[in-house]
């Protein structure tokens, strides 16, 4: 029987070093890209998390030969693909369990001219529409078809042709999906208003090594000259910047001295700077981040003295995946901050658990919350709670680790979807987290 709760003993200081796992969001994109070639693709630094395991199982169902080279490295060879499986109830059911399955559409459409759509699962953090993906495919020449007899949606494209397109939304997965369809399309595709997150840059660099012709990598204007086929390659995932941010926040909340190893600082953007605005001290030591133990940390104000506002934005802005962590960290800071979660309307709905723990938070609306930092005058208290999504789950885990007494967090399979053996890794630093 799978354990689905953590019992957390709070109030303990951690110490030592921790290495972030490979980037979850990058993994879900580049693993889908193996469908674009019949040659072998080897990917390393793959995190051992639920969403990645489910995606690999989907690929195996489609006929991809998968071999585990070592604990974090897999080889994939998509030589003989069974498209009929993509129409089966089994595929539809399994694909609907993870959000990342939507990124299979682009490579299937690009290489085989047909892709089948399952309703994607994932976090319950509000509407995450697929219009950007589908409109991009349609502009390349695909048709969106509804099979009424089988209640199935699929995309059909006898021939994809490159064209200029202006994406109406800066969507990371939407951009990745259209890129993977366009690399094998005839002619030149230009994607303006493209997402430029490190995950998308990594996907583009991998595709270029496979033989794709992509320019403008790292900008919001990508130019893709279609090629007839792609070859194999090797690829290594970046460290997960969401884990890096989570560990920075965890160190501050638990007054711990921590070193986060091999973070690839150049790929973190403004993440360290945002945590410094909350008053968290850190030192960049080569490619490591050292965080000293701090009794207090003081939230900055704007230059005119007004309350600090932290909001999410497309890259190079602050990632929405760390807004939950920032909110939790602010509860024990000295000062106040307005958290403005612009991109998802349900991601702040976990704050009721923090209020039950003793935090002072005013939920202004689904997108904004004002946090009044307690400056550790009142320690959070342990409670029983449930994790609503991956990022809120880890934010609640951090709160529980800093709280007085024991906390129980249910629904931790949500945390396991994005964080590799998080309990074992944190216990090695001195935490007390038990699966019950």
C-alpha cells in the first residue's frame, strides 16, 4: 500500500549540503522529443518522480524502447511506434493522469501527421487552457477533429507547413509543443511572443544537436527552418530551479545553515534576487549557494517606502512555481509583502492552512494575498492538513518543518509528483519527516 501522508516534527534546524534534482518541467518536454527520431536519444539527470515515470510508461505503451542506463539516465529509441495505442482507452486513461502528456502532441504531429488528445491531468490550480497549443498547430496546417463515435479528439495533418505566428499567450508548454511540430514542417516557421524559459532553451539546444535548425534561442522570436528528419543525441537536464528556490526558503524558515550544490547559477534568473528581497542572506560560491543560519530576515520595501509586491511573470520574470514558497517564507519575516499570483487563479487557496497554523495572511482575492510577517514572535503550530498541488504541498511541508509540534500532511502523492524522495533527502539534513 502506498503511503499518502507525511508526519513532520517541526522546530528542528537543518545543516549540511543538498543537490537539486534534474528539472521536472524540462524533463517532461525533452522526453517527449524522443518521438521525433527513430535514432537513440540518451537523457541524464532525470528525476525519479511520479510524473516522469508515468510519461515514460506512456512512451513504452506507444512502442518506444526504453533502457535505464543508470539511476538518473535513460536511453529512448522510437523506431516502431504504435499509433493505434494512442487511440486506446488505456492510453487515454494514463495520459489524462499527467499534465505533461499534452506535450506528446507536437512530436507525434510533426513526425506522423496525426496526434490524439487526452484530457490532461495535473494540479488543480485553475484553468490551464490548451488553446495556444491547438491554434499553433492549426496555423501549421493541422485540423482539429472530433470523433463523435468514440468521444475522442485528434489532430490530423497530412503536411505541416511553416509560417509566421504570433502566440496570443506566452505559454511554456505551448511554445515547446509548436516547436516540436515545426522542426519537421516544410518551410520556415517564426514564433513571436514565444516563451523563453530555460526549459524551452534546453529543448531547442537538444533539437539543434539532433539536426534541427533553430535560431533566436533565449529570445521571444524563434525562427525554425524545417528539416526532413532528425537524428539521435545525448542531453543532460538542468538542476531544478524550483527545488533550488524551495531549499532557499526552507533554510530561512528553519534557521538552518545550508549549501545547495551545483545549481547552475547562470540559469536561475532573478530567483536568488527575489529571496534576497525577503531579507534572506546568501553567498554564491562558484556554482553553489551558501545560506547562513539567520535568526531574523527583514523584508525590503520599495524605494518610496511602500509595501513590497512580489508577482509572477513569464521568463525572465519570477516563476509562478515559487510563489507558494515565497508566501510561506514571508510569514516569519520581519515586515509585510503583497503576493500577486497573476497566472493561476487557485494557487493561493492553500493559505487557509497557514492561517490555521497561526500565520497572519489576508487573502484579498483569488490572485492576491497580503502577508504580515510575524518576525518569529509567534512560532507556527503543527496541524493536520492536505496538499492541494505540488508547489503548495512543499510550501506546507516547509511550514510544518518550522512549526511547533507535529503536523500531518495528507495527499503527499502530489508532492511526490514533483520532488524526488524529498523526505529521505531532507531527513539526511536533520529533518524528521515520516511517511505514515
